[in-house]
């Protein structure tokens, strides 16, 4: 290969072109990097959650009521449809794993704390399946006190010593560059410690003082020397003395500094003298993983790179500023909070329209919003005397701590005070909390994280898949008939197509609680294949030891709460024994057939209703019957049965009676396929049967055995399975007292949650809504907490005491 040398004119032209070529190459590379970041942000948008509980502490036997809110960036997370909560005891055991349907990024439900619960706290871990793909530090977690007559004993040993941690601004302490080094002192519970002390060098010379600026946080100014070693000598608020080494000093590198000024953030990047290979840098700012600015500048020890970032066009949240070398390797990183919350956070208004603070009196509240936008609110009214926790709320969680690692003490404070001092204190939180969403090396290499948990983009419904079959054996006409029964609900018969990969799903069959499904594959070539129901439903993950951290002791408010809870439990126990006594007396007079009828039938099928009943479960002659129609022949006066199996013909008063299996309409062919050994109970309703359609000629109701009956022989009859849907959602009971008079034999109303409504809807054409509730027999003052979200993601919060 021949290389042609240029003449002097050519070299001159090349000298003019080289900077332009370098600029274009750098620009193209920067666009490629920001493109990769944007693709990552679009494909892996994180979700963050907040849960509003009806109160801040509970007693064994009480119900924990909740409303969950889910955001994706700054809008409701509408892609995920299922919200999971693990309710974990103080030993790390999952008491219950609940699943709730998300609508517009919101859902609600409840958890019944067992009356026998002896733990001192209840931990809540909440997430969507999508959130499980990322750092577990960003899952929602909350530890609720469980009030007890005996408060937990404080722990002992070295684990309860406070800890002091130092955080150099930008990530590293670099020799020769003066800068901030923030620090944070906390107890074993993560609570702030007031400290005092000094920082000295290796020779014991004073460097700076340690001062408690805010909640155990502060900073020192340090100009570290090469090979310098620095130590903090400090005391906690109990005057105990400690010694903590500061992070090691790096001989070279860069330091990123960020300054707070109204309406903007200034930054400066300085390189240590003698730092080789860093003659230019790239600076990228990201919010919610999206790039918001990118700059490229030359850098040397004599000329730091500085700039100013206007904030008016940015949303609220954490702005991450990252410095890279010319080859896009990360050098330093700093986070700062953009407090543009005015357009995204609303303070709801509340007026007491009607006072009823007397016992059993009616109260009426008018809740108003600043704009007429559709919104959903959760409203909790509790006894003021049981205490409360106002250190966090929907604003502090979804706007701040949901994007941070580590515990933040009293995060609600940063949204109550907008002064410069509060913003400076918030900047200490930014300096002292570990945070890293990106693995920059993988991002730059174009590597995307593997997804173990697909996003739940559809609601939980009846679904499944076939195993042990070849795809070629599945025809376009292949389907499965599923007969679904639930307690206190009308049964359903579903005919669901089977896709080429062996899967089936009926999106319209969203269901709550558990259900029994009997099924039959409508394709002889697929008979004998195994059916697995709900294969994609998220199972209970292992909570691990992280959830067994200690909890602080009781408060005076908890003692009052415990007193009322014990009274409520005593009333509930008394009423429970009354009910058991009544049930026991009634059960003594019931025959086996009556017991079967109570167990199996429901609604219009229940009771005698001019019917003939058969206890197939205990009939020794049932086993010899070829099918159900052979068994019934000659047993029902007026019912004529000819033939057997799918060819059976039934006639009652000149027409065919309606056939039901587990109270769902069925045909002769389907009923004849059920093994008689799988049947527990039959009711033949004489004509006319008013419990269903086409009952002019009577009805035959066939009930298949349930799990607690004798187990049927495997492989025979109609296959069955038990599936779980969403956790049943109950409605909070709100009593209505039309008089303050209390009957002498009436139970005392000692509810500590006076009112809970997770679905207070504000109409799109109005800016207010009215709620009303009745007081109990003991409360003299209320705490009202209102939280919510609009359809476009604006967050709503208000707390007020009614005294």
C-alpha cells in the first residue's frame, strides 16, 4: 500500500481540518453515548411505590388498610397491572403474600394481623414484578410497630454503637484539590446521632471541626495531601468517644463540585496536578435515566471546567452529574436535587363543614383541590391520642426517597420548608446517600440487563399451559373447557383456545381470591397432557435476613392504642363465642344431606326448594354406576332417562331438564364424562326450577367433590385444580349512628381508625368532594391524613388535627 505525502499547502489545509474532524468525531461519539443512555432509559424505566396506611401502628388482631401509589418517572405507572406485598414478621417469615390489581397506578387492600401475633413489628416489602429486575434497595419497604404490653428490650453489644461515615464530594478525595467531605452519623437503627469532634492528620494536627449541621450530617473542608491520612475523633450525644478513619486519598484524578444557587446549579471539575491522560472530559446530566445535557471540554490542572445548569425546564427529582474521560470511562459523579415541585405537588384544602366531636357524632369534611383535574384520594381519620408518624408521606417517598439508597431521617421535612437552609440540608442528603442507577461500563458497551421478571402488562386471569405435547399436535380448533367455581360467586364455564405453544388465557376472567377449576381438553390428540394453571403468576420471593433488623421501643401513644385494641379484641372474642355457640346448637339438628347442601349449594340452589337430594359421597352403590345418568335411573319420580354416556336422553314433563355442574350450565356430554367417584352431591329440582334459565322442565344439579372430601382416583373423571387470583379486597366498615344514645347492652365502639376510604374520587368537573364519618365512644380529637394522585401524576398531601 502506497502512502502519498502531501505538499506544504496540503499540510496547511489538514491543519485547518483536524480540529473540525475531531469535533465531528467527538460529537458523533457523544450522540452515540446519549443514544445508548436514552435507549436504556426507554427500555428499563424504573417504577417506585408509596403506600398510605390507615395509621402508623397496629395491634394483634387489627386490620392493616392500605392504598398504594405507583409512579414511572413522574406519571402514573400504567404498564404494570399487579402490585405485590409481602407481609413479614420480625423474624423474617412471610405471613402473607398479597396481589392487588393496579388501575392508573393505584390499588388498595388490607391485611389481617393475626390475633396471636407476638412480634414487635411488621415489615412490608412491596413491588411490581418489573421492580424485581433492579436493585432491591429501590423496592418499597416499611416497618410498622406492633404495640405490645411488653416493649422490646434494647439490643446489646457492639452492633448498637453509632457509626460515622465520610463521603468525598464527587466520589474521591484527590491530593491537591480542596473540596467538601460530607459525613453522616447514625445509630444501629439508622437514626441520626448528634456528634461533636475534630479531624486530624497523621501527625495529630487539627484539620477541621465536626459539627452537627442537620440530622447527624455535616461536612468538612479538606485539601488532602498526597499520602496523607486523616482521622475523625468524635463523641456522640452520650459523650462516648470514637475514632473513625477518613477515606484514603488518591494521588491523582478529578473532583466534581456542585454549588446551589436559586434557579440553577453550578459545577466545577478540577484535575489534580500530575494527572496524566485526562486532557478532555465529557459531562452528562441525567434525570430518571434520561440525558438532559451533555458537554465536552478540555481539562488541565490549571484550568478547571465549570458551568451553570438552569433548572426551570426540569421536573422535580434527582439530577445526576457524571464526569467521563475522553474515552467515556467514568471519573466522578454527584447527585443534586431539583426542587421543582410546585407544579407537581398539591396541598389539598380541608374544611370542617359539620362538627360532631361528641361521641358517636357525625362529622363532615369538604376536601378541595386547586384545579379541576380527576384525582383519587385516600383519606384516613384516626384517634389523635394513638400517635402518628408525620416523618414521611407520598411527596417525600415518590419525590425523594424512592430514588435513593439508604435511610433518610424525616424526609417530609424537606417538603415542608422551602428555605435556602432546608435546600442546603437536602444537599447533605444528596452527599451522604449512596446512589447508582447505571453500570456505566455496560451502558457504554451497549449491554442491556437481563430481565428475569417480565412486566405484568395484563391482569391475573384464568390461564395455563399444556406440557408433554408436541406443537404440531395442536390444531387451530384445539381448546380447553374450564369450569370455574368460587365461594359465594356464580360459577363460570370458559372455553379457551389453545395456542400453538400450548398456552391458553382468557383475559376477561380476572378473579379474586381462590377458585376451583375443573377442566377438559376438547381435542382427543391432546388427552393425557399435563395442564399447569397460572404458570406466570409471581411466586413468593425469599425475604432474606435484611428484614429482621431491630425496631425501637413503644411510645405513650402506643400504650393508649394497646388499651383500645385490647378492648376491641375482647368485644370481638365475646361476639365470636356467641356465633360459635349458635352454630353449634344449630348443627346438632342437621342431617348429613343438609350438611352437604350447606357446604355445596349456594344462592337459588340452596335449601329444599321442592328438590330430591342424593348423598353420593356416602352411597356405597354409587361406585358401581357407569355414569351419573345410570346412577339416577329410577331414583327420581317422573324423570325418564334412556341410554347412557354422551348418548343419554333426559325427559321430565315433556322436555329436557337443565343440567348444572357445580351450579354452572352444562350439557349431557360433559356431565357424562365425570366419574361418579368424583361426585359428592346431587339435587334434582322438580319442574319448574326458578333458579336458572330454561328451568321449565326442572334441573339436575351435580356437585363435584372438594379437596377436603375423599380424594378421587387420579386420572379418572374430570381433572381439577385450585388457583389463586387477586387478594380479595374488603370494604372498611363505617358505622352510621343516627342517635348518640347507646343501648345498655350495646358493644362499646373503641375503633382507633375512625374512617378509612382509599377511593375518594374527585370529579373532573369539580374541585372538591365531601366525606362524612361518625365518631366512636372514646375519641375526643382526630388526625386527618389526605393523600392522592391525579390522572397525570400530580401528588396530593394534607395533614390536619381536629380538636
